[in-house]
C-alpha cells in the first residue's frame, strides 16, 4: 500500500511539473515573433489535455497566425466539451478559444451559436457555480460580429442571464446591432431594471452609441429613480453623452431641494466637456466647503486643458482656504 501511495504521489507531482513547464514555455512565446516553429508549439498547446494549457495557447493566437490555427481552435473546443468539468475547469480553455476566434475575426458562426447558451456547473464550497458566463458573453459578441440583424434574438436571452457579467456584455453588444432591433430591448431592460446598476448603466451607454434621437431625455427620466445606483448611472451617462440638452437636465437635477449624489452630478458636468458646463462648475467654487471641493475634483477631469486649470486655480484663490488649495494641487498635479 505504501509503495502504491508513493507511486501515485510521484505521478501527481510529475503531472503538476509537466503542466507548469508547458505554461512556462507558452509564457515565453508571448514575445517571440510569429514563425512556423511558434505556430507548431501553439498547435501542440491547443492539443493539450489540460484546459489551462489550451487557454494559454489560445491567448497567443493572433490575426497573424490565426488562419493556420483556426482548425486547431475548433478541434480543441470540441475536445474540451467532452467531460468538460474534468478537462476544462473554470471553462478557461473554451472561453479563451471563443475570444481568440473573435480576435482573428473567424468568419463562421456555428461555434458561437452552439455555446451562447452553454452552462458549466462546477462544485464550489456549499454547492455549485456556473463557470461558463464569460463564454456566453464572448459568443454573444461573436454572433453580433457575424449577424447584426439576428443577434438581438439571442442577446435578449443573455440580458436575462443569471450572471451579471453576461447581462453587462449583452447590453454592450446590442450597441453594435441594428438600431431598430436593439433599441426596444435596451429600453425594455432599462425600464425593467436589474439587481446590478451596472447593467442599466450599459443599457444607457449603448443607447447613446446607437445615436437614437431621444436617448438623452429617456436616460434623464432615470434621474428620478429610487435606486441611487441607477440615478448615478443616469448622471454619468448624461455626462458622457456630451450633448447640450443633457446640460439642462443636469442643471435641473442639481437645483432640486434635496441635493444628493453631489460628486456624481458634478462629475457628469465635467464629462460633458461643454463650455457652459465648465462655467457652471467654476461658479460653484466658493459655495459650501463640500460643494467647492466636489467642483474642484470634477474639474480635475479637464486638468490637461491649460485654460481650465488656470481658471480653476484663480477660483480657488478667490475662495480661499488652505484645504481647498491643497485639494487643487493634488487633483491638478500632472
């Protein structure tokens, strides 16, 4: 029995060392120019039994070597789908393969359609957990890349995915779909809400990217949401829109009797990068210490604009106070 246990231990140690050696070698290839020899080593990595090795090899597939390795990526994916929890823990290999196929702009949609709803439950402390969320997200982007018109039919499922990163990715991917099909899904998801404000935030960003005419007033409606996270997301989206009409919505929000989310609101003004918004922030320096500090911190977003920096410094000098001057020096330091 002792000899058997010893033999098993030696075998396990040998396997671990072999895995470490393969990963170390692939890591060395990151800075090696493309060649037939490098392609051969990557092909061997993609054919490995360990999902972690396959993942590291797939991460090194580029548009330069992708055409000759695309078949190996597909074969590796098929292999990792057999006894997947054992061969590809945490879904690392399959995720890296899908991302590599997107990176090399692989022109066929079959794998993405096959895996966009794939779930891989793995044992964790106290139960099981799905590790395939990033794979579904990568497949969603692949489907959008190859079929923008039909992609929303699948992305709507991902918007309701149990995993937050998948819902976020679905909202992001919809920004690259045909507006007439993506717009209703994004608006509906925003209206229904999400347990994670980040998902709603990505819906706002995608609406802006799609360039629809009523995106700004639609997002402004969420300034009245009960959830601080949603209101904060709406504020930042309005700022990132850089639209003059967003300025009016932000001013009205700022002038409400209940002045909350002060930092987020003033940051939104700065993100607009409009002269009127900059003037508004400068006018706040000299109000209460908290508002003055928040305005200076927001204006620091524009610190590379020498004129804004000079005007902010002058406003800080007029307002007085060592704490505000110290804050200015910290925030505007190049």
